[in-house]
C-alpha cells in the first residue's frame, strides 16, 4: 500500500481543521440555536457572564465532578485541533509553540465572542484548558509521527460527520420524561 503524499495529507488536514473547527464553533457559540437530545436547553444558553479567576469553579461547586468534567472536557475538546494544526504546521520551526499560541488565540476569540454576543459563560479556566489541549494534541501528533497523520485526520472528519448527524437528529434523541433536575430528583416541568 502506498503512503499518501505530503501535499494530499496537508489538504485533508486542512479540510479536517475546517470540519472540526465547525464543531468547535457550534458547541461553543451556537448551542442556543440547536439541541442534541437532552444534553442542554437552548434557552439556557443565552447569557453573558465572565469568570476572571482561574479555577474559581472549584470553590463554588457543590460536587467535585462538575469542575473536573468541565476542565477535562475543555482539554479534550482542543486535543484534535492541536493534532490537526500540528499536521499542517509540522515543517515549520517551533511548530508546537505555533500550535499552542494558535489554540490559545482560538479559545480567547471564542471566550470574547461568547461574552460580546451573550452566548454563554466566558471563563479564563476554559482558556487555560483549551490551550493545554492544543499542546497535548501537538505533542501527540509529534510523538506519533507522520505515519499516523491519516488516522488523526480520518478520526476528526468522522467526528465532524457524527456531530452533523446528531445535530440533524437533534430533538428526536432522548426521552424528556427521563430527565431529572439535579438536586430535586424530579422531572422538570415542560
């Protein structure tokens, strides 16, 4: 089996960055406009708040799970982006640093736009963990080398395609009667 040429891999990587970037935009900026099952309520996504203190959620949380899930989710969310950006930039000197700075810039842009457009909660901790995720992704791509680049690209494209299917299926997923509000043990009134 022949290996794909470097230019083909970069072309597919660019497509994967656009596709996965659309997932990032949708899940950070557009949740007020669509729903996947019962994961969130679109009407709850319109708001404007900002948290400037890193890790403040740890002190405010009722349980340890929420802040840990949020932090690890933000980290994992940007790992694919870090992998894909590294594939595109690996021939540059300091590619890992460029990926980290780019990941931080993308995350900062999302946080600022969420605040400016009242599309969610802006949090400096999200910025830190998104940036760390881009770093982890770049380090994974560098450690695994070009041999696995087609795999990473394929996984990102499949992720974007599955996400698109979930958005199309949207509200048909899940049973509203099975939703239980945290703390009350009751189903929310609809």
